[in-house]
C-alpha cells in the first residue's frame, strides 16, 4: 500500500511536532515536511507534492490567503485546515479558496486520521461542531427581501410613515401595510423600528 504523504504548516512548534509524531505512528501515513508560515506551506506543496497539507489559519502570511496558491502549485494536494478558529466565516472563506476540509484543534489523532483519509478519498470533511454552526448560521440568516420590500424598508429607515411611503412609491397604503407584514416576518422583527435596524445590519 502506498503511504499517504502529509505536510504540516503551523507556527506553533510544540503542536506541530506533536501532530507529526502522532501521524507518523500510523501505518500508512508518512509526514514528508513541516513549515511555520504561509510561504513555507506554499513551498512544501511545490517541493514535496503531499497528498494532504494540514494548514493552520493563524500563521505568518495568513493560512487562508495561501490556499489558492497551494491549489494552483499542487492541484493533487488536498488542503485540510487544522485550526483553533471556530468562526463560520473563516470556514466558508477556506472552502471558497479551495480547502478540502476543516477540522478544529483538539481533535484526537484517530479523528484527524479519519479526516485525512476522507479528503484523500475525494470527499469534503468538516468537523461536526463546525457543520452544526454553519447550519445554525443559515437558519439565523433572514429571508431575502424583494426589491419592492427593500424600497419600503429603506423609506421606513428614513422615518416615513406608511401613508408617506405609499405616496412616494405611488401605491395604496394597504399595499404598503402588506409589504410591512412580509418584511417583519422575514426579518424576524416585531415593529418597524426593529425591522429598520435589522435591515441596516444585513445590508
């Protein structure tokens, strides 16, 4: 069986050495290189062409920013983020740039090995805790307003009443009331002021 070649880029030597030692003890894994910065990660991908590159987010040069370069330099290398960050935006940014997976530090060697095998097999791997956070984030995101509803809430934010909004948009006041009902529902607001505040936050 051909060993799975792994490179590790993390600027914390003790952590990096621990991961390297743990993975080296697994029968079909071979750690082929280590680095401590984004530049090191790109160089590892180019020189060693690992099957998987474990990449931290917070390191000199920025882990997220170098993903695209690694994917270009070594298309066969799967980038697996191994980070302390549990921010959904960070996860999404990594995946958009080409990362094949995202695991949070604190994972055991068995779980990390499973994640490595998953991405090598061509599937995406995301830590269960992060997957749950992404799903919750999507549930919390308000439904999109229509263009007309956006016009209405923008005028509400200016302080206009339904009557004045109706005049401005050349609509019936009852139509504006209907739009407001939809807007309140979509934004999860209980009144006009709260709706305007939430709209500004989402805009």
